[in-house]
């Protein structure tokens, strides 16, 4: 999950030493982070996973003598952008400042060093999730994606499914035994939705974390596969009663079941951890299964895409208790390279006047010309059509936040009539951007 807990106001005295994390320092560094989040230890399997995934040469520590008082890391990600390209992005994580060292400029110095490093690495983007969203706007991050969570009353809500749903077969499988086929489904989904992350080796383990202390009375992690019999990619999977042949795996769901009873009978709940499907019928089959699990009357789903199909298939959306929350915060480290990396839904030819006090190499005028086939973005001396900060460009970058809405909020200023509508249409995405998991 995402890690950040930091706040400071720069001063000129008492600033700790900032340097790249050294071999053998990870435990001290991570303990500093945990303490900043309240000091409750994480389960051993989760701690071990973060240890294995941490990239020491992309991790920073602030040290006051021998004491670690600040942490910040970055993962080497590839992020899907509109048009389907997979773009290098720094996944900013593990950010904290010790409570004893607030207001000494520690956070600002780490953010400064980190963005300078990301630029040196040649990556056009930095992304993060925030425990406190107000922290990162001053460093140029804008909220670029949202997600929806739901608590669905399945005793009252029914699902209307599309044709072909009954042709999909579902079967239970041991989560670890079918990890490869689930990851293959995920990999096929990545290029189709902005905001998704191509999973590097090791990251597949995140979906299997299942510490008993984290279940809060729910079952161990369960998995159901969706298969299409006679598919072109038949699979053979170990699990349950032994080796068995199946059809093409077209989706999966990982979940926990929490049994509960009262005087009226069962009122258990299904806690969805992850679900992916390659087509509408497979997706509907999985959600119908979750709705129909015996002895349950609620499905709790967290961090789902804003446009996921089940929202348009339920009989009563009010009984789904939807809640929207910010997810991925996006920072354009190199404006020109970032805007060239994506495509644009409608033709756009616009000059931006960009303000970026924290990364001044981005400030100035940029002409963006692009369409669904590609784009160019270069410096120009032409008159500006729109004026905005790099924070607004980050918010709009993945297509989930409208430049027009930002204009209505006073965050984008139109200098040429019609330019805002043109840019808004170009930046839009037909698929809502979505971050599938934290980091």
C-alpha cells in the first residue's frame, strides 16, 4: 500500500543530511516510516515484501547523526497513458518525516532531490498516492485519478447481466496455484486503461498478501477463475483435487468472506480484493457470483474503477453506498516529453503558458499538437492560448479530470476563445483512468 506521512516548513537551521539509502540501512529506514504512521508493526510477510521491492538506489534517507529522521523512495514503474503507451514513471512512496524534525525543510529537500533525480533518470512522470492530499500540491502533483468504493446490499440489489454471461464457467482455485494465469489476465488489461501499472517481477506477490492479523474475522484469501470452455488458450492448473484441464481463463476474482449472524439469520459479507476480466460476460459472471455467495448479504468493494460496468447493471444504485476518493496524484517532471507520450482523443493545437515554481525547467510556453495518432510538444514563443500550472496538467494528464472543469474552478485561464474546449476534448479519455493497487 502507499506510504506517506510528511509535513514541514523550510527553515535555515538544523537540516539533516540527505543521502541515498545504503546496504544494511533498510530496517532502520523502514522503522522510521512505520513510527511516522503510528508505530504499529506490519505483518512479517508484508514487511518482507516491501524489503524485497525497495530499490535502494532510488530511496532517500534524511539523517540527524546516526538517527534516520526522514524517508522517501521511488519504484521504477511503467504507467499506461491515453493511447495505450507504457511510460516510465517514478512511483513515489515511503515518504515520512519524524515528528521530532518537522518544520526544518526535510520534506522539501527530499522532494527537491527526488524530482531532480527523476529528471536525471530521463523519466517524464512521477506519481504517488497520498495519506494527506494537501501535502503534495505545492510540489506540483495534481489528483489525476479517482476510484469508487461500495457496500452493496445484495439482499435487495439485483444484477442485470449481458448475453453470454451463462457461457462463462466459474471454479474455485487456490490463489497461489493460479497466480500465473491471473497475472496473464492482468497483463492483457494494462494497455487498455490509463493509470494501470505494468507489474514487474515481485509485484505479483502483492495480491497474495494474506496475514491473519489483517483479516478482521474474515476467511483466508479465496479465488475464483472465470473460464470460457473451448477457448483458444486452454490452461492446465494445479489446485484442489489435483491437476485438471480448463478452458481459456478470461477473468478472476480474489476475495474474503466474513461470516456473521444475528437473531434473524446469516448476514455475512464478501470483501473483494481484486477482480479482472477480459470481456463483459466474464466480468458480469464474476460479479454475479460475488452477489450470490451463500449466507452473505453485502459485497464490499474498495478502490474500483469509476466506470466499472456493475454500476450500470445494478437494480438500485442507492443501495450500493458509493463513495468516491482521490487515488493517483500525477506530476509532470518533463512537460514536453510527458505530453508527447500520450495521444489525444480529438485534434488539439494549443499553446500552454505553464507555471512550475518547483521545477522551473518546465515553466514557459509549450505548443502541443496532437490527435489519436500521436503528438508533439515543443517550446514556443507564440502567444499562449491557456495559462495554468503544472499541477493542473498533472490532474488532466490521464484523461480523468476535465481541463474545462478546472477552468470553471479558476485553475485554468483561457486566453484564446475556444482553446479550453478544444484542449478538454483532446485530453479526455473514453475509459476512466484507474490505479489498480497501491504502492
